[in-house]
C-alpha cells in the first residue's frame, strides 16, 4: 500500500532516509526513534527531492495493484470491501477519495451505490404493481431531480491517476467519476462539498496529518463522514511476531522482484511502524474537530478503520 | 452556583462572538437570554445554531455582537472582558464550518481546553442530535419503511449529509426503538396529566378495567399513522439483538400503566384475607403479564383490522379486558366456593362424629 507523499517542498527526516544512498546509519536511527510526529517535524528542511520521488512513483504506478495483491495476499480487497460496508453510502452521496491513486475505493463506491439503487427500484416496483396516478406523476418528476452520486479521486501523483483512468476505461466505468491532482494538506475544493471523505493507506505518508484532518473537516458537508483505512498496531503478540517477520523479511523482497525497488518497500514497512496506534490516531481525529470517532480493527489490528463525523 | 457558572460560560461564548468571529442573527437573538441562569440550553442552542448556520447562506454574516454585548446586563460585562480568549476558542470550534481560514491556525491549540470543558455538553448534544435526526426520519417512514433510507432522508431535512446515518450502528432498529420510546413517553405524559386531574378533583377516578382499556387504546392509536409499515417494525423488534431493548420498553410501559391505574404493590404475594376488588387481588407479576398479553394480542389484531377507525380492534380489546375481569371474579368465586365447601365438609364430619359418639369425652 505504498502511496505517494505530500507536497514536495518539505520533507521530514525519515523520508530522506529512504532515498539517499550511504545514509543507512540515519535510516536505522530513524527507525528506532520513538513514534512522535513532532520530533520528526522538527527536522524538516527544504530539499528538492520531488523529481526523484516522482520517478519512484512513476515506476510503482504501473505495478501498484499487483504489488498490493502480492504483499497483502489479496486481503487488501477484503479491507476495502469492509470500508464500503461500514460506510453504507446512500444513493446521491458525493465521495472524495484522497490519495486514491488507482481508484479502488471509488470503483467500489460506485458499484455499491448502483446495487443500492437497483434494490430500491426493485422494492418500489414490487410494492406498486398497480401504481396510482399520483405515483406515476411522482415518478416523472423524480427522475430528473435525484442527485447522481459522484466520486472524486484526488491524488498528488499524476501517474497513479493515469493508471486509475486506464482501469476505469477498461472496466467501462465513467459516469460520476473524476480524477483530480491535489495535495491532502491543501485540497483544491470548496468548503462543504462532500458527504464522505476517505483516505485509504495514504494518510501515513502525509507530512502534517493534522493539517490533512483539518482539510477533511473543511471539505465535508455538515453530517459528513471521515473514514480512514490505515495500517496500525497489532496487539496480539503472536500475530505481531508473525506480522513483523513477514513485513521485514518478505515485503522488500517482493518489492525487489516485482517492482524492482527494495528501498521504497523497506521505507513502507518502517513507516507503518512509525504511524500512531489506534487510540492515538483516534485522539488526533477528535482534536481536529470530528465527533463520534470510532475505530474498527481488521485482521487483528493489522489494519484499522477510523470513522468520524462532522457535526 | 452551577447555574451561575453556566451563565458565565454562556457569557464567554457571547464575548467570543463579539471578538470578531461571525455569527448568524439567531445568536444575537439568543443574547438576552444570557442573563437567564438556565444557560446550559444556550450552549446547546449554540451548537444547533451552528448547524442551522451551516444550512443558511454563509455569504452574509451580520456584524454580530457589539449589539449583543451591549444588550446584556452589566453584571456580566466584566466577566465577558476577562475571558475573551477562552471564548474565541469555543466560538472557533463551533464556527469551524463557517470560517475555516481564519480559525485553522488557532484551532489545534484551543480545541484541547475546549473539549475538556465542553465535554459534558458535547455528549448531550450528540445524543440529542441523534434523537432529532430520528424524529425527523419518522416522517419518511411511510415512504421508505423502517430503514436507513428513512434515516438518511430525515438527516437531510435537518441539513446534514446522508453519510451521518453511519452514526446509527443498529440502523433501522435504532429508528424503531426511538419511536417506541417516544410513544411511551407520550403515554406517560397523558396518564400523568389525567392523574393530576383526578388529584385536583377535576375528574372522576375511573374503574380499573376502564382505565386499562383507555390506556391501551391511547397507546395503540399512536401507531395508526404508521400502521402499514408496522409489521416491518415488529419484525425488526424481534431480531435477536433488539429483543432486550424491545422487552425493556414493553415492560416499562406496562408498569407505567399499572402504576397510574393505582397499583402500588411492590411485593409478590397477593393478600387474599382482606375484602378488596377482584382486580387488586392478583399479584404484581400476574397483573403485568396479563396486560402484556392483552396489549400484544390487540396490537396483532390491529395490524389486520380494516374496519373504520379500528372499531374491531377496540371491541376485541373490550372483550379481552372483560375476560380478565371475569376470570378474576370467577377466581374469587372459586376460592370462596372452595372455602364454603370445605366448611361444609368439616361440619358434616363433626356431625358424623357426634352421631357415632366419637366426640364423647366421658
């Protein structure tokens, strides 16, 4: 789930580690550093890594979905389906998928809404076998009025969006889908636009998570829902040791074999360990101003689904 | 004292408004009530005003509250000035939707002290908000049935996005249980009102059977607007995870009805020694079980009743209550007959003993 990072001007210290050769010592030091975002931010400096990072993601973009399947053994599909089930979007909802890259969440969202609408139509047809004149006239008027549900995929990396667009074309999905280049910390949208904001496996790479959360609060409509799928802490010690072994031994190897990029996937695994745990992240979401914040552990805590409402 | 503190807090909020943040005219109207000690409502109303603001146009933001602060009483004035910065925090949290650019830098610092101070209020507001959404959703039940679509439509009428239905983890069950609780509280109010009338001597106390009949009828009439979708609601209530809650509501309703019918018994055993009306000789559990049975069967009859104004249902109800009364009186008769029979037998035995000379003590 290696997603692009935030805007290229400032990088934190640990970001730098994944990309400079001869910096292995810093890399090890940063791995053992305690998990505090503030300490990481203190060592910010401006450095133009953007072309290099961009190149990395250019390579990764084509193989992104394959890598996801290989690394998670296909379980990432289950996680994303779980996200949709918890979301339970109603027809007419507007989705913003940030760091959406290849559009997995957006496709599932549109499919879910389509099934909902079919179910509703079937139910309506069943109950109104002989519709009254009033029902018929209502049907004429509502066909134009009902809002179409829309999904906007926003990503900082154009290549990922291109791959997503190709996928959409091959699946034949085009209605209600838009692709926008943008930075999670500074979204190019007006206030109160979206019903649901999702960020799946992307918020880990954002430099200023609290800014991203505040942007989420801003673009959501009142009553809107923020949902975040992200790797998190495994509490069970047995599962945790298996997970650690798998992450550090297998994933960089798979990365090298399939995508030809060991370092990026090593960075991925390390950044997962650095991300705050479920309760801390829940606190951050509440601090940003969301209410009714709740999290669900999937696969024993490997992935956590956080949800909050803008009330 | 607590009221004074609440008043101070409300005063602070108003001061925050005047410190340059924006607010709708509804808040200016709310200002005079700041002098009222019952100000916790103001904070909640504040939150709701924030919600309403998010619906209304954000383009015109009237210069809020130099007028409001001047209209408030001078006793609070010095408190306002002292706590200006705190209020900026509160105001910024609530105004987050309307004025993000100016407040984003402040919000991370201020929300910490805010959430701890306002914690109690926020939780109340969340639940109140949920119950408001569910109440609004009841209008859409005839159209969408007892389902998430109805809740989504209800949320939209309040100006919230349909995604807020995610707050209701039990989905349609939440809606049905909310409706039942609402009906029960309405019934309790009506019964309490009648009771008060009787206490004041303005109305005649009713006989128990009549009282029960009218209470059950009043309660069932509340279902009439939703009668077409009521079978769906009943099936939702029968789902295993909803059964504890629905039983709780049912038993509390039945208890309330018996309480207002005059039953104050707390013990299990019925005392049969005194001469009392037949209905009060049944014990606590029997009474409630009987009424539960009457209520449930009448509800089922109502579902398939097609007579005008449900006349068949009410006559069914009458018959059931009459059955219960008859059964109670016949139980008493059996008991007294039994006693009489026993006494007769004892007398016959004594007579026999006398005749056969066994009672002789010589």
